[in-house]
């Protein structure tokens, strides 16, 4: 099995860096926590029905007189969806002998994220720090980009939207948010779908150049089309950074950037018509890395307007999402890291979500 850290490109010597402060660590993509972008529902172990109740139909007619009752004949419509959580798990191993003695900078290694289990070995603490980000990335990937029909270009099966060489088994475990959006929109179930013209351009370079008011038009259209029922909930915009940058450019050109933001806890929070905007840099990163057919990116500009409660993630327990096990087996002389979690995602009420792509 391949080692977790590829040390082949390091020239190790007695003058090797002696602390992590002398090393350079590639920045990890900034990500929200799952709870920042979805309602998290726990206790979802296996197939579990989600009953959905609509509103009562028309009632209220003129009195017929003579003590004749106007009997209602409407009903409260019902529907249901089913949680089908999938078990995601993995094991990583690293041989103790392959941690060179002269890598002195591990003596003061970075400490793993506080949300992850404590790791005593300094070298494995660094690895756990890096692996924890990958696990969080996997949760977003399955919940939002998961598609049982996913396949890479040239695979001759599936949708062939993934980049050449990508292992499709990292994507086709379950149908996540975007897969459900594409399916529901095809059946016209969603409140509205705004088509972003640049997504259809024939080269990546052309896709990059958005119309000056594209983000504004996206916000305005989704807001106007989502309907009054959805507006009774706490709506949130989630958008790619490409759209956010376009919107910032527009505001600066109109000298409005300071008028359409608000300060919360010392930080600037952006919103449109009072609706918070969450910038999904991770969407851009995922699309650029995994959805490049060599000529164009697959729908690089995207936006969702919905309540977080309407796009929940179901899991058995939150602890499994934010913990891993790290241990050393003396017989094997190997360090092991193991993780496992169950996850599913559902769009509950289609008519209360508007999207752009």
C-alpha cells in the first residue's frame, strides 16, 4: 500500500529544516462546515420515511342559508421521501520505518484540528491534520456532487462529466444535491431554474468571462421567482466564487460595495435584499478539479436559493462526521487512521428552491 506522505521528492540531510516554521505547507481550500450550508439531521441509520404535508385546499363559500352547511371537500396533500444513508469509510496506513530520523521538523509538528481525535505521534498528527480536511471534502462531495451515474470522460458509461482519469467510485455512492436538482428541474418540480448563458460557452476561457451584471441578474431572478411561500422561511444564497467575484466587480463599478453589506461581529457579511450570501469556494475547486473535459468545465457558475432546512443532510450521528481513529500496531510497525460515517442528502420541498446553472 502506498505511504500516506510521498517523501520521494525530499532531499533529506543533516541540515534539513528543524521545525515546521521552516517548512512550507500548501494552503487547504477554505470550506464551511456542513452545518453552515445544510441542516444536519441525526439518527438516520437506515431507510427511514420522511412524511411531507402540504396545505389544505380551498374553503369558504357564501352561506346557503336554511342551516345548510358548506361542507369542505378539499384535502391536505401528503408525500414522502426516504432517507437512504450510505456508509462511507476508509483506512490509511503509514510505516513507522519510513519516517526518517533526520526529519527534525516533526519534533514540533502542527497540531491536528481540535475537532479531531488527539494523536500522540507528532508525524501522524500532521497527517491527521491533512486527512481531516480530505474527509470533510468527501462529505461535501457525496452530499452535494454525488451522482450514481457519474463517470469520467471516455468511460463509455454514465454521464461522462468527470475529468479523465478520475475514479468514479468517489462520486457515485448516492445522488446528492446537484444530481437531485438536475433531475427535479428536468421534471419542472423546482420553483425556478435560471440558465447562466456562459456555462454553455465552448471553451473554458469563454466560460470565465461573465456578463458584467450576471450575478445581479442571477440574484434578482431567483429572488423574484422563488415564490412567497419560500420567502416565509430563512432563505440563504449559496453561490460559486465566480459569481461572487462578478457581483463584487459590479458593486465596485457602481460604487455600491459598502452599501450592500453589513458588519457582524467585526466581519463583513454580504447579502442581497437582506438574504445572506454564502460563497462556496469549494464548489469552484471541485468543478475545476473533477469536472474538466479538456475543453470546458461542467457548469462552472452555480447558485442555490433555499432555506438550509429544505436541503438537509442526514447522518447517524455528528460525532462520526468529526472524528477519526489513529493508532499504532506494534506487530505491524504501522500507524493507522480510520474513519467511517453515514450520510445522505435530500431536497425536501422542491417548489421552495430556486437554482441557477
